[in-house]
């Protein structure tokens, strides 16, 4: 390796990976999956040196195991169950589940495949590795850190001066400039603003005594598309039911846009409105979405002021403040801010993702409220999913 290991603890990942994996461990161990890497930026080239370093970092990742202290910390999180922690004592990343290749024009390919309870855990670790390797080897890294430091100082001044008044969580694992830099960001935001209520990074939450924050991602709803017995347009219903059965109202912020928010609201009935503490926005117009969620709560007689609206779609602090000012008197409002916390520099950040593509050999897809966020290898399946969703909406909405 040209520099030290990027991932040094298996806790260095987003909390929702453990949340989702616990449900899979208890209910769906028969599922297998495939994940694809994609860089959405135009013109990004990965060199052979970058590719070799990425592979060495993945090799190192697969030597890691959870320590006794790390497992004890997971056990202390009230909704993480003892039998799942004991499973993690045995679990580790398996190198054979990850395949990498580099095309002649510098396009990086990463495919992860294996039992879903194991394959899904690679996402954040791999994104952390790819992002840090790219920025260390493509740029003057010290210059990037200096620009990031200057911008972080300005953000902190914004909270101290009263420009920013909202509460938020740091969601920056996957696209961070580097491991050490994310550590600095979380430490300083928590200590110097009083507005950073936690982080999605489990290791940093443990290190700094912060609240680890997260519930589930799109892949959790997508995986139900690979279960033969579940009609496609009802996958969100089954995901919500399984989540509530696992957590019984704890750990309850529902993600609305996996197969459109419109369809989600059909399944977010009176029972689910009462069972979940709030909802998370990740695509589409955030103002229209928030107004719609408030109206939905009112429809079922729930006081929106007791429910959380969590915004997490490509936020910077100015956009978050504007949303907070708009909704603050009508609901509980918070924010998950990622790249703008952990990789705000003079260079354009990478828009990289690793998305679930198939489960048990069947294609799966996301139909978000922003069409550009759809990602599926099988265009025919994506159209079939759209038709299934439209059919149910026409019949039941």
C-alpha cells in the first residue's frame, strides 16, 4: 500500500448497514445479492496505480475482524440484539465476494456478490476506499485538506454567529475526503457547534460518545423485489411490516422514495403512521414532499409536530437552513448532511454509488422521485416495475 489502511475498523461504516443486516439475519438469510459500483461524474479516469491501490486496500479490509470492545459497543445500542452481535463475532468480509476490473479508458468496475447478509456490508467500506484513493492520487492532497479546513471553519462560524440554527447529523462516510478528515469534521462539529446531534459513522459515534444515527436505505426495500411470493408493487408494504416486527417502533424513520413516494403513502397507513417516528426525504422537491407528509399525518389524525421530517438529499447548510425555516413550526425537522460535511473542498466531489442490482437472480431497481437516480442494469425490468407501480396506483389510490 502507498499509504496506511483506509478502513481500520469494521465499525467504520453507516449504522443502517447493521440495522438492515439484523433484519436479514433474523428473517431473510436465504437471499443472495449482487451490487454494482458506478461513478456518476463525467470524465473521471481511474489510473492503473489507483486500481492497484484500491485492490490492496480491499485485501486489507478482508483481514479485519470485530474486536471485543467493538462488539460490546454494538450490544449497547438498544435496538441491536444479542444474537446478531454474536453473529458479527463470526462474520468478516470475504475477498472472493468482490471482483474489480479497469477498462482501457480508465472506467472502474466493482461487482459484489454473495449472501445478502454479507454482500450488503461491503458498500460503505468500498466507497470509503475508492474515494480516498482517488483524491489522494489525483490531487495535491494537502491542498485539498487546506481548502476543506477553511470551509469547515466557515461553517462553524455560521453556527456560532446564528446564521445556522438547525440540528443535523453527519452522514459523510461514503464520500469522505479521507478517514482522518471525517474524524476531524465530526469531532469539531460536535464540540464547537452544539447542533451536530450525531453521526451515521458507528466508529466515530463510539469514539466521541455521539448518537449513531440511521435506519434503512433503498436496498432494504429493493431486496423484497427478489422474493418470489411478494408482488412487486407491495414490496414496500412488506418491508415496513418486517421493520416494525423487528424494532417494534424503535429505530423508526421510514424512507419514502424507493418505489415512489406516491406508492409509499398507500402503505403508510394509520398503523404505520403511529408505529414510525418519522420519514426521510432523499429525492424530489423537498418542500413539496414535506407539505405532502404533513398532510398525510393530518389525514390520519397524527400531530405533525410530533413526527420527524429528516432531509438527506444532496444538502448543504444553506439549503438545510431554508428548509428548517419553512418547516420548523409545523413538524420536527432534522437533516443528514454528507458530502458537504466530509468532502467540501476546492475540487469537485465524486458522485459514486454501489447499488443492489439483483436478489436471488432476479433484477431489482429503485424508482425514486428524481428520475436520474434510477439505477438498474435491466431496462425491461425497470419498465415492468414502473407498470406494476402504476397499475396499483390506478387501482387503489
